[in-house]
C-alpha cells in the first residue's frame, strides 16, 4: 500500500520541466508514495479549489514543484505606493496554484517539501515563509547534480510523512 502525497505542479510543462517532475514522481514511487494531483489522475467533480482540499485531506505530505509559468520582461512594482518602481529585470512567476495548494496543505499540517526553478521567488518560494526549506529544482537528467543528495532529502522528508501516516492508523 502506497502512502498518498500531494504533488503541486502545473499540468503544462516544457520537456525539461516535465523530466524534472517525472524524476521526483519516480523517486516518490520508489519510496512507497502515491503522487496525487488535481488534473493528473484526480479530476474534479466539483469546483477545482474544493477538490484540491478534498484530495489534500487524504494525503500525508506534499511536494510543491515551482516551475516558471509566466515571464515578465518589465513592469511596475507596487504601483500607486510611495515605493513604486519601474523595473526592466526579467521576473519569473509560478502557477498561483502552487501557493494555494501549499497553503491548504500547510494549514492541514502536512510535511512540505518545496522545490523551485532558478529565479523563482515570492510567496511559498521565499525563505522563511513556511517551516520547509526551499530547494533548487533537480534536473530531469539523472547524471546532473548529486542523486544521493536528492535521495537523502527525500529520506528526511519521508520520515515525517510516515510518522503522520502511522499516527492515523
């Protein structure tokens, strides 16, 4: 029996992003977890946000995958305030669903494991927002980076997930 965990990730990913997501999902499976996600095996019977809450309640941990979904080449920061500023700095944004799903799972006190692509900040991807450390997104190429480091990270997180799961028995 696999332990259900929520995986927050956009459904539309480029090939490199999909390879990273799949690498993490494969490792979750190897560790005995069932990846649950709205739009990837779980489809809404009701409105999507309610369905996320329903799925989240049946999960014992969450993996938040912050992938770039929107890129701004310039903009106005805090318009209409005393600190308004124009920027030409490239800014990347995740799907807003990452923040919603992480918030629901945090409120349910599920252990969070958070990954983000380089340059992605804001909300749940800012350091110190949750009790979870924000990690760099692993490459989908298993020859890149330290595969043992990723496995060790999952080992530490899975201990908290299993503790919660077995406390429910």
